[in-house]
C-alpha cells in the first residue's frame, strides 16, 4: 500500500489503539533493531529517536517495512509475490487467483467470494507534511515500489 495511505492510517490508529505499544515499546524496538541497521536511516538516528509526531513515526515505520521488503525480494525473488493493495481491490479475482497459485494453494471459491465481498477501494489520502529529513527517503521508497 502506498506510503501516504499507510502512514495516514497508522496515524489514525496510533492513539486510540496504542499502535506503538505500552510506553512506545514497539517504536523503541523498531528504532533499535531496524532503524539502526538501515544504512540510510541510521544517519538520521538522532532525529528519528526524538520523533513524537505519530505521522512522522508512521512514515518511519512504512519506510523501514518497505525497504526490508525490497531487500528480501532482491535476495529471494522467487519466494516473494508482490501485490499492491490498490491492484488487489480493483481486481480481487485476478490477484487472489495469482497469489494462491504462487503459494501453491488450491483455488478456494469461499475465500475468493469473501475477499470480493470485503475488499473495496479506499479513497487516496491527501499528501501531508513529512519531516524534511524523512521526505527524501520516503519519496525514494515510493518510487522503488512503483508509486
């Protein structure tokens, strides 16, 4: 899912559902275990560790997640099926069939019917201000995954 929509959703969920965990445990672990090991993000570590804006924190989570996905795909291209959420909701039958085939699972009509009944396009979220130090990596990552 594109970074604008994902980050906006995380922002909405972050406060009422404690997205970052008790005492920001999830956030702290993500920074310690993922941000510090990412070649580009670790250069921004001082800035990232001080973030308290949920939207900027969501942007960091999205960047880390997508960049790791890209690394995994590069290392294990035959084992990873890439599917954009926007494509899935536009053509659920096509992409669910492809996904099941990729996973060597039988085509399940109940699964497909359920997906078709639940998946709906979601209006794109508007762009928003991103911390200026995060914006270049955000835009670069968006481009790398085809947005």
